[in-house]
C-alpha cells in the first residue's frame, strides 16, 4: 500500500470499491438516475453554467460533461483561493491532484436554473 500512496498519488482510495454494500449503493444510485433525472435538462443547465462562466478572465479553459466541470486557471495559488472561497460558501470543490492548476465542480444533477443564476 505504501507504493500506491504516491505512485499514483492516493492510488489506494478505492480500497472498498468492490464491497457488496458499495455495489448495492451504486445499483440504487443507477436506479434513481434512470428514473428521476432528465439528462436533457442536465445538459441544458450545464451549458448555461458554462456560458455564464466562459468570459471570466481568470478561467483559462472549461471542460465539461453534463454537470461535471473542470476549470483551468493560471496557478495553483489562484485555484486554492477559489476552492477555499467555495467551501466558505458551502460549495464543495477541489483541485486535481494530477493537475493542481485545475479544480473540479459537480453541481447536483437536480439543480435548478434559479440556483445556477
């Protein structure tokens, strides 16, 4: 396990990935996604959020699939400030361990347009 702590960084974090309880929870999650989430609406709202942020000068690039976002910035120091400010406002985000100039944001799939704006 020591080897996976650093190569890749935190490579051991799926230790319980195949546990039956985790598999049951994953299956239940897939059932909810299939029955309760309108992915056309998720895509529309993801595009809306992207359009609202695309002209921010400190964001160098936006990558997105649905509501999963990666934002590239100029430096780790700026990313760290943004992530900390997000946490202060109750928004969970984090930088990528493999690319510290980027941070991720994954709003809930049931977020409303009003909440985005």
